C-alpha cells in the first residue's frame, strides 16, 4: 500500500478538524434548542401561574381583616326586595331554563350528582369557569347565599381581590353556615333573561327562602295565592363585606327549601 503523502495527511487533518468543528457546532445548536425550549416552557408555566399567585398575594392583605371590614360600608347596598318563587322543578341536565330575574334566586334547575348542585368546597368562580345558571340555582334551593358580580367588577382588580377575600372567609364543605358562592353575572345572562342589574348597581346578593315573614312581604293581586317560597334580592354599587355579613345573618341556610342538603 502506498504511503500517504504529507499533503494527503494535511488534507485529512483539515477534514477531521472541519468535522470536529461541525460536531461541536451541532452540539451547541442542540444545547441552544434545549435551552430555548426550556425557557419557553418556563415562560408558559410562569404565565399560567402568574394570576393565581398574584390573586393569592393580593388576598393575603385580608387574612387578618374581619369580613365586615372588607370592601365598602354596608350603605353602598340598597334595601332588600322580594319576588315570588319562579318554580322548583328538577329538569334534565342541559335543559335551558328561562329565568325572569337578574340574577335568579329561585326557579327550575338541573339535578345531577357531580353537576348540580355545585360542590360546597369551591366558593369562588371567575368568568372563565362560571357554571350554568341552572346549576347555581340548585345551590340556592339548598340555602346558599350567592354574591353575583357584573362585568364592571370583573374588570376591577381591587374589587375582585375583595370578593376572593370574602369567599375565603367561608372555607370547607362541612359547616353548613358557610353555604355561599361568589359567581359572575355575564353579558350573555343579561341577554338570556332580558334584563340586568339596576343602573349603578354591580353586585347582587340572592337567597331562596321559605320563611313566611318574607312571603308576607310580597304584594299579591286580589285573589292571588301566596307562593311557598320567595327570592330575596339586595343590590350594591360596590363590594361590601359588611352588607354581606348582615345578609348571611338575616338569611340562614335553615330557611331554605332543602336546608339539610349540601
């Protein structure tokens, strides 16, 4: 076999050096791709975690604050109003019920385990996970006091923090005195019902009651029979923990149609 010339050896060295550099470059590109992908993943996870972490951080300021001291004074809320029950029939899940009030406190509703009523442990809902009205109304039948907030409040970070803080004052799923929900009233709800909150009002408290005291407050037409239940409403211009505390005290779960049900 002929010996390689010096020129051939030099050429081989150059080729080997090029290949070595190419492998090094490919390795560096691989590291760069992994690094970029890792950074993107971190950013995605960080973005997803940002809002929950921010919400938690914002709510910490209310940890040592009494419910009555969260938000505005009770004077931002008007007098209560009373409306005859819109029904109490269980309808098939998925059936759309037409309600007459914004928001509904009573009415026909869904009844399916795991669907309606909603679990007691979860107290706060945002616009992205708001249950259907037919689910919420079933909770109302069980004695839940419900805070509804409109889109004006949904866009106010401070008031949303106050609402989350109020919900956090009622933890767990075993103390029936803590039956409450905080849920949004959506533009689509207003279109469906055909009305929305009174002008200037952005918060509503609702309760389903069978207390004769409130049934007697209804104005009935001559010859009209009094209903078995009544929807109780209170509207507020701002979030008020003080007003809701009074509402909870005046309208306990025990005066509802099905107080023993969770």
